[in-house]
């Protein structure tokens, strides 16, 4: 494989890699936006966590306990 062909393949590979990263990033950003607007999750609480980091602050979300964990504790 000569040098010019190698550079061409490298250019196409770089283009498709950047395109894949761009697509993944924007689909993740859109999913966050969609969940925030539908009320499924409130990301504003998570951003306020930076300012309220004391050990006595209330938890942001309640944890769900599995039945298996409850049975092991008893």
C-alpha cells in the first residue's frame, strides 16, 4: 500500500470516527433533554448538588431495595 492510499484511508477513518462520536454525543444530549422535559428526571437537582455537598443534606432520590437484599439481611 503506497503512502497516498494510506493517507486517504486514514482521512476516511477519521471522518467516520468523528461522525460516530458526534452522533453518540448529540443523541445522549437529546435523551437528557427529553427526560428533563418529560419530568422523568430533574437534572436541576443534580446541578445543585455541587453547591449543597454537606453530609447532612437530604438524598436526591430514594433508593429502591430489592427483595433479595432484604432477605439476606434477615
